[in-house]
């Protein structure tokens, strides 16, 4: 067999509540069957005691240590939004916000403006030239958007303009003494000012103001990063890959490492996603690719909400998709998470996550259930995220010999 699926249940790992984690409490016959037929273990994605973000966790799982390859959130979101980036582009995450007549920020989400309306308003900012720098602007979901600055002599070493709450608007400032950083801060501040003027005059915003809705008349920037072209999965591991995910960030991470990321009908990046449609999409992608990353976000969302029952139910829904992939049987399955999001903490934690590798010729161990406690006794022992892609490459017969 020369195909593999890396099935990532975001934030799956947890801590016991009255003796059991959501994974241990869930009815998940297929995951347990996977554990019985495969080899299990525990994984600290970024090493012991490091709390992974979803972006850095996924980069590491794909074989790209974030210490070396993390470009910042801005470029990953921009790639996720489908913006084709060029080496040296500076990208930001943005929010449409609302500023009153006295220049005070009164809503950092422009009344959670609808996606369609934001797309219409955002068009007026796309393609603006600020001195000799091109601004590429693309609204994504509701008040969110991506901004790319393209031009010579720029740097991502600049501060956010987003105050991350209500109140004082901040100017963008250089974070180091380089001429590139001060030039970029200046370009950003000019862009923000020009954008405010254009947006204030936009007919859609004037209509919103008449209807007593928050006009999307200001752009807040954060998460600056520089896009660099890096060697893709094919060059690094000899593997072609496809990403099956609803959330833009995950598509962005995968595109960054040279994978394709098709839009999957029913994949929402939330708790109501169509997990069976995702399993079908992974199977379809593997007709032409060696590897598919199948990402399900819902488990993490329920973890952040502190919703034990919701997380348990999500795991039970995911279990059916695992069953579908096992029944198809055309690929190795690596089932794991990017990090733990314990419901008792409502946040990511450094607690290791269970991992299982299943396929026709993998070694097995005595683990009978897929869970935090059971997998700790597994034959894989305790690994890190850096071990995952080399292991998959080895399963697919792509591992390189050291020496002769
Ligand atoms: Zn995550
Ligand atoms: Zn999370």
C-alpha cells in the first residue's frame, strides 16, 4: 500500500473529568478497532511542555519545524484565503472595524458584518497603490480579511494596529531599527488612512449608517509575516499531498508546504461539518495523490467552549468517518490530534495526544482502545510531531537510507 491519510482531530486530547476524558467516554467502535489493528502511542507535538497553536502544530506534523518555517499567521491566512503569494510578500490578518466621527474605535468587528456585504465593500481596497507598494485585499468570513503588501524593501517586523479590544487606535510602528521596518510601518499607516477615507465614502457603508448598522469604515491589522517560498512536501519527503479541511488556516498551512487544498462541500470548519463528505473527499484525493491530511476542527471548538458532551458527540461523529476510511482500506491511517484542548481548561495545553497508525502490514501492540490512557501503553511509545512525517514517508516506502 502506498497511500496514507493523516487524520487530525483538532484539540482532541483532554484531561479526565470525573475519571474519563471525552475520548474515553465516547462510543467510538471504529477508532477502537483501529487501535486494536494498529500501533498506538502518545505524542507531544512540539515537545514536552510546549503548548502548540493550531498553525505551529500542523506545520510540525507536516514535517516543518515552526522554529525554522513559521511565517507568522498573516501569510498562512492569506494562502488559506486563496491569495497567491510571491516570495517577499508581507501579509496581515485584518478586521473591518467601525470608527466614529471623532476617530475612536467603537466596534472592532463592524457589527459582525455579513460576508457578502464585506466582500462588496472590500473590493474598493483591492489593488490600491501606496507609493510603489501594491495592496492586495481580500475579505474572507464576516468581518475578517487578508491584506498583502507587495513591493521592494518591506519587512514584517512591525506592530499590530489592532488594539485587540475597544478604545485607542494604534499606529503601526517598526519593531526593529531597519529602514525596511520603518518604511513598512509608514506604508501601513498610509494604507489604513487611505482605506478609511475610501470606506467612509462607500455607498454600502452610507447605507449601513442610514440603517443604524455599524459601517465597516476602518481596517485593523495584526499578525504580520513575510512569505517565503519553501521546499514543498514533494521535495522534502517525495510525497504529493492534498488537504481536506474547512478552516482557511489549515488550507493555508498545507498550501504553504506545497499541497493542494480543494474546497469540500459541507466542510465548514465548525462543529456541524460533514465529516463523511470529508472522508469521501480524502478518498477521491488519494486517487491522484500519495497523502491526504484530513482535518476536523469541531473537537477543538467544543474544548474551547468547555463542552464535554459536545466534544464527546463530535468524536462519535468523527468515528463514522474513520470507519468509512477503514472500510475503503486503500490507505494507511494515522489518527491523532495537533494538541490537547481540555474542556476543563477551555484552552490549548501541552498535554500529549494519543496517536495510532493502522494499515495492513504495520506492527501491532496490545492496545485495545483509542484513548489517552490506553495509548500511553502502546508500542510507539512517546513520540513528537517531528516523527510523524518521516514515519509516514517510511510507510510509503519513501524513506531515504543513511549510508549504504
Ligand atoms: Zn488545533
Ligand atoms: Zn484551538
